[in-house]
């Protein structure tokens, strides 16, 4: 009898806690998805982790950002940036090939624009959560080396402070620059749900 009462009390407290946190966490989840669906990423994958291959990757990075970053930053929406990137992809690949050749290398180069899955990653003081993003992906050679990435839209590749200020909501900027706060909230929710399942025998 006492155990049943304690279980009922625990279940009630858990339900109240989940209800109190639920709306806030739902909002956080919506903001996270909104962030993921509002950026166009650029990924350049090196042939290998050999120092020369990594140097070639960075040379390609510099060439692509210098040549196309400003143009893509003019887009007024993610959809427009994605469409523009698709149109520019053949030129971007040509630029990458010319840059690789100038480095004295011969590598096959491939690229694509589309939805790609990425883990959470940090760049210049902000963190992008894991998820499926629209991205421009340039692969050098076998693509077995570490990649370099930035955000083409908004133009974080050019100036992260300006891009964050102009292209994202205050909540999205907070999520980018203080990801640990949101990770804690999701961890708390996971803990509450696990405890709820234990109490209810699920």
C-alpha cells in the first residue's frame, strides 16, 4: 500500500515536471529545426590527412570562398541560395580543379548540392547541432581526409558576426553560441522520461 502511494506520488511529480518542461523543450526543438533549415553549409573533404592533401584542401577553401562567397551571400533566402549554388556548382568544380592543379596535384574532384546529414560541429565560436542540412559538398580525390566546413548562407564564411546578426533570430544565435545550455535541457528531458518509464514499468 505504501509502495503504491509512493509510486503514485512519484508519477505525479514526474508528470508535473515533464509538463512544466515540455513546452519550453518543444520550443527549443522547434528553434533547433528552424536553425537547421535556415543555413547552407559548405564542406570540402580532403583526399587524405597527409599534410600536403590538407594544404590543398585549404587552398581550395580559400579559392571557393573568395570567388563565390560574396555572390551566395546576396541570396535572400535559403531556397534562393540553394538554387544559386546548384547553378554555380560546375564553376565551383572548375575553380577547385584549377586550384588543385596550381598546387601541383592531380586529383578527381566531385561535388553535390543537397540534403546531407552531419554530426554536431564547432566553428569559430559557434556550434551547429547535428542534423540534415542543405549543403555544398566538394570531395577531393578519395575524400578520406578531414573536412573543412563553414556556412555559405547566411555568410558566416565571410564574417560570422555579421551573418549571425543579420541572418538568424536571437534564439537561433543563442543556440549557436551557447549549445551547452540546450544540450542540458535535452539531457534533463531524457532523464525524466527514463525515470517515468521505470516508475510506470514501461
